C-alpha cells in the first residue's frame, strides 16, 4: 500500500475546496457527499475509455495499473463497511471477531478476468451500502464505538473519515496514472478533468460554518 498523500500536497493550487479542508472539520453531510462523489469521479474518468485492457497494465515497471488501484479502493471498502455495520447494530462490539477481507487465489483469478468497469460496478454497490448506512444514522449514531485489540477502537465517524482520506489518496494516484500512462488521449474534456478540478465541484460544509 502506498503511504497516504493529501491531494493538496500534489495540487498546490487548491483553494478552499474539498481537497484542502481538514476531513475532521467536515459535517456528517459533507462526509457522505464526499464518499458519494468518489463514484462520480471514477465513472467520469473510466467509462469514456474504450480500450479497457490498457487499464489492466502499467506501462512502467513497478508502477500500479489503474485497475489495481481501483481494487485497492474496493478492498478498503470491504474492510471498513463491516466495522461500520457491526458498530451500528451492537453496543460497543468486539471488532476483532470480524474476518479480515483478503484477496485469495480464487479472488485474484476472478479479478484478473474482470474488466475495470466490472470492478467499478463492485465499488459502486459497496459504496452505496456505506452511504445508505451513514444516512440512516442520527448524530449520536456517528459517535458509536467498537473495540479492537488488534488495531484500536473505532468510531463510525472515524471510519468514515478514514474512507474519505483513502478515497483522496487513491483518486489522486488514479488521476496521475491516467495522465502519465496516456489513457486520456482522445477522451472528451469532461472525462479528462483533473482531480483538483473535480474537487472544486464538491460542496463543503464544515462544523465551524454550519
């Protein structure tokens, strides 16, 4: 896994957009919007690309393919959502009893056969479940906690913030890969917008300004 990188460190021209607002300052509604917009950003980039096989491989040695980066997004969702769900259903649950999602040989073989559009569809289904759960919570529900001796205790709010941070990191890497690998050649302008430009479209409400 690549170390997290804040988008504003790579795009220094961000100015009061979702990308340079501390995640901890976002309202719960803004967090849900950020999580929802991730799918919009990915769809905008991936669906106009006709030669999907180019997304499966990287032209440079030791660089990730776009599909592998998308699979990382899927796996993070598979790791985080069960924790959120369990915390929302039980009082102070033991999160360590949840199985740790992993890509075994069978899953790796399935992923190798899937197109990037299929992976995108998987991400969309998982993210819709996450957003639906978060929308169903009261303000107090966001503060519910689960315990873990393997990691640390988690609030639903902190899990949601972690997903936003992971989205930001992965979308930044995907944006750079699409650009560097020449995958935007011939793509219409609306499908080749850079991540820092798309961040300006995301509504931002902070707890300080609500």
